[in-house]
């Protein structure tokens, strides 16, 4: 490979329009997956899992609670990741909150088996998250706090994330059936399997 080709690959990236389109596609897929979870009485990990608990326990709208819960983490994002990343994250969270609210108004599911919601919801979340990752966008939340604690204190990010998700699952047992929690664990495995197979830094051009 020539030096010119190497420089071209290094500078190859996404346009702002491509980022916007990808953000809409990614958040729509994730919102569809989250609504499958909600219809089946499941939950996800991370801050969305906390939003699910508030929805099941207090009937707080899922999209609204997810948006409000993310607000404190933007300060951390500005400090650790910069304003550009924070603005993209804020936009993605806002879009996801909007999509999560709008989709039930246009699609009604009378009944969904937890297995279907778990696997296919996990697939939708995995693909949607993958789209966002490819465009340097995240959904903020606990992931930002995890990176901050890792950089500040040297704690391993994986261990912190596991502790946070385990705590969310334990809290969920107070409000939903244990079987639903187990299906939720399967959905998390499905999601992370998609990410682990398809998202590796440097493998794809345009990242």
C-alpha cells in the first residue's frame, strides 16, 4: 500500500449529514428494541435499565426518565470527552427519548413472548448501538461515569460496568418477575455478542 493510500484511509471519515442520518437510524432501531422490552416486561442494562425500573415502579414514561437521568452525566462528558462528543451524545439521547415515546403511538403490539423480545430486541439494540459507535456517538449515561472512574482512579471499566449492571438487575427483582430478569440477561448477551463480533477499532474504513 502506498503512502498516499495510507493517508487517504487515515483521513476517510463521515460527513455531518451521514452522522445525522446514522443517528436517526441508530436511535430508531434502539427505540424499537426498547419498546419490545417494555411490551414483554423486560429491561436493559445501564441507565436505560434504571429508566425501565422507574417506568415499572412509578409509571414514569420511559423516554422522559431516560432523558432526565442522563443530564448529570453531560457534565462529566464535557470534562472528559470534550464538547463535540457531548453534543452528539446529547442529540442521540434526545432523539432516542423522542423515538421511544413516538413509536408506541404508531405501532401497537398486543402480546410478545419474552424470548422474542429478548433475542430480537437485543439484536435491534446491538445493531442500533453499532451504528452509533461507527459514527463516534454514544448514549451517555453510566458508560461516561465508568470511563471517568477508570481514568481518575484506575479502576477497570469492565468491573465497574458489571457492578453497575448487576445492581440494576438486583433492583429490578423488586419490581418484575425473576423469569423476566433472566430473559433480560439473555437480551444483554445478545446485544454484547453483536458488538463484540462487529465492532473492533481499525477494522473498518470510515471509522
